[in-house]
C-alpha cells in the first residue's frame, strides 16, 4: 500500500522540513540489498533489520523514511541517512 498522493504533497522531513517524495523502486532495491548485507543504520545508530516495502526520501536525497502499511514512519531517529549507501 503506497502513500496517498494528496498526503504526499504536504509531508516533509520532521527534522529538516524538506519535502518528501516516493523512493523509486530501483533505489529501494539497492537500499534493501544493503539492509540484507547488514550495512544500513538508522540515524539513531540502530541497525535496520528488515527490508522496506515502501519508502519516502527527502527531495535533497539525504534521508529515507520507511512506509509501513501505507503509513509513513516520520520519526527523526528512524530516518536512514543516504551517505552510508554507496552509488545511491
């Protein structure tokens, strides 16, 4: 289940206030490969344990937020910084 388009228009990063966009499937696939390899941490420092089925990314491409059952998980400590991902 994806995030409703109208809702996506008003969502932003809870920390930087940068607008959010859907993470493209190809980039989601790369992210999940890195998660499976145990190479991805949340901003809090905790390891991301499960692959994501859907995600949002800040328009500046710096932070990813998971979407669970169509609900964005917009908690600052649950963001995933993209600087830890190579060729992303």
